[in-house]
C-alpha cells in the first residue's frame, strides 16, 4: 500500500470518527427505493413515481412540526425581532446554504415587487424590507460553485457571523440536513455567544444525533438553542440530502417566513390589502399533500419520464442543456449546482476559463446582463467573502489553504455569465438545447411578452428550444407538469413544485445514465469529510468489503489521482473508480455503465 494512503486512511479511521455518519438515517438507504436503478431501467414513469412517493413522509412531518411549540416560538421570535428593528438570519451549507439564500431572496424580492406594483402598501411596510439575511458557507459564490471542504471548519461559520454583525436580539435560524455540519454549528456558537435567539433545524432524530455526534450534542443540549427536529426518514437517493431533507427544511422555513410576514402586515394593513397579498390562514401540510397528489398523476409521471429521457439522450451524445428563467432562476440554480458534487459532473465554468469542459447544464436569465441578473436573483447586492491568507491562518486552517486562498469574491462570481450575454461555450457541443422553465402564473403576467421576446433573442443560435411549464396547463408547451400549487404571499407551494420537479429530473436522468447503483449515488466526490465517509460506506456495501478495507482502497485511489493529469477533462469519481478496481462481490447490482 502507498505509505501516504495508509497514513491518511489510518487518520480518517481512528482520528475522524465524528465524521463516520452511517448511524444517521439521512445517510442510510431508503427501503422504499431499493430497486431504483432497475425500476427506472424497466419503466421510467414508475421510477419517477418511486422517487416522488418518498416525499409523502415530508407531509407527515409538516403536520407535526407546524403544530408544535418550537415552530410557534420560532415565528414569534422572528416577529418580535423585526418589530424591534433586529434581523432574521438563515444559515446553511451546501444545499441548506442555497436554501438560506433562497429564503432571503423570497423576502427581498417580495418587497422589491411590492414597491413597484403597490407603492402605497410598500410605504406602509418598507421598514420591514431589510430584515432578512442569509449566511451561506463560502458566501454567495458557493451558490454556483460548490466549496464543499468549507463545511469542515467551525471557524468559517463563526467568521461569517462576525461579518454579518449578528447582535443580541437578532434571530439565527440554522439549517443543516444531518444536524452535524461543522460550519453551520460554528454560526450557532458565535451567534449564541453574541446573544441572538437560536433555532436549529435538522433531519435526524435528536436522540441519535446527541448520542453519536459530539459536535451535534453540544449545540442540541445548549439551553440557548431551540431544536426543531424535521426527521422524515432516509432520502429517496441514499445520502442525497438535497432531496427530502432540504424539501422539508424549505417547507418549514418557508412557512415560518410567510407566517412572520403575515403577522407583521396584520398590524399595519387592512383586510382588503391582506387579501390582495394572499395573506390568510393556510393548511400548509395539506397543501403540500395536494401538490404531491397532483404530481403523482399518471400524466405527470409520463411527462417527467419523457423529459428525463430527453436530457439523458442529450448527455449521451455529449450535448448541453441550458435552462432559462427569471422568477425561478435561484430555484433552478440550487438543483443544477448540486448536480456537480452529487454525480461528479463538470461544475459551472467562468467565462475566462478556456480549459475546463462546460457544465452539462447551466442557467441563464434572458432579460438582463449578468451584473444585474445577480442582483435581481438575490434581491440585493452580491455578498461574497474577501478573506486573505492571514485570516485563514488566524482561523486555524491548513497551510495549503492559507497559502493559496480560494478566490470567492464578487469579481469571481460575475465571471459566471448567467445573464443575456452570448456564451459560445453553451453552443460548443452538439446537440445543444435551451429549456425555458416557467410557472403558468408567470405566463399570465403583463411582463411575460417582454420575457418571451428576450428568450427568443437569447436562444436564436441554439439547435432547439423547449418549454418546461409547471402549472395549470392552459398553454401549448412542450412539457407541462399539471398542478395548481396553493397561492400565498411568497407562493411557497409553487417553489416546492419547482424543487420537486427539478430534483426528480436531475436524479432520474443520472439514474438512467448509470450514475446510481440500487438507490446509492455511486458517482460521488469526496471533497469533505462527510462525503469521504459516504464514499467509504458505498464502496463497503457494493463491494462487500469491510469499512476499513474500503477506506484504505479509497485513499489509494486519491493518491493515484494526485498524479493523474485531468486538465481539460471531466473528473473521474474516486468512489466509482475504486468500486471498479476492487470488483463487485455482492448481491447489489452494479449500474449498467
């Protein structure tokens, strides 16, 4: 064995046991989807049904949590903070970091649109506009290009709280799928020390986390922290917490935000104004259940399966998909960005990167240029990290990270051209397809014609354009997912519909392409300690070897990859490579490719 591989594997086995997370349900295989790859191979519509059926567990959780005292306390705390001129800050990492940004964006974009459409109401409520913020581990840059290894550092979370200037009376709502992400725990510890009200949302049973994960137990047992346990079972795709875990968090946090706004507005607006803004009592759990009922209708299952087969065929031919959107640009970013680390796809590339391969999928706003598109999607100026070598050293990072800090500042994020500029890289491969993603509600807005003209102009050179419309079906779109999400002040259910559809499309496509084995992500990156543990467990289960042997084998692969030149090429999954190298010696079927 390579001596350095043995050293690294021994260190992970014996000194990093707090990152051995197989005991957590969010890291385990869901028996409901055990044959996911075979089901998709034989009947893609049934595969879609299998994926969406797991979301039923989210509805049961929502009923319990929304009726609970912890949720009520979170809403009251948020209302009181804003009434006193304080702020609410959502904190997350990876998928939950992108969710935190989305929640802030919902709030800010609502007020931006309110100012334009109902200036008289805005004047009455504008004092609440700048009340909600977000902390994404890695800053806004991490929305579009994952910096997975940042999650291992408590101090990074602490530093971002300092830069946000969280003070006594503010509210921090920390969101972590597993309940154990170090950087998010860092935000909790720093904000609590500063006197903020703390709420922690996660998706594993509190008792299991407190028993097995020391860093989780520390914050769970902290009397300054209110725990909101959203446990709803394992993911439809093992370990892919961007699915049901983030769905449940988006639902609960989004409902809380709507209720907070509703309580604030009830104090200053009359009944007619509240009705016009769709502020009313809603049974959110039942609304989510109704949405699932609609998505699971046979016609929708078939439409999703047909679209999944389309994307799969494009990628099989080495082609590219570019999504276009405006109102749901951030929702699409969240899913599309996460495809790279989840399935080892090429990440989004900067406009001045002439070496890396283009991402299989990308997202653009056809209406405005990149600098304006970024501010439009956030509802605020870009908020990035400006950290230098000295600060990284002060935070106790590795010498390699401190000596060559990653570039995560504003000058870098605008190099991802999400606006209406021509981008030859999206046309550099054949086939290339432009997909217009909208809700039917957007199509009924007065500004729809302006958007549609911009879309046609921006996609004139694409080989093919398609519409993917989520809504009531009163249109002639290529692909229409028929549903009628409950209308509300932030249209939470419409955002949920977009998320569920995109998660299903991206996961189903990768299943058909052989990047899933059983219901496990078998093409996975190991860029942080949690992902490394996940990769080891996957190798162990599929290859029928011990955890220790799988750990040694993976670290040998990682050493081998260090001397492999991948410039200009798509990266290999070290986990998939190790599985093939060991050979499959179990009853779990390998993927077809």
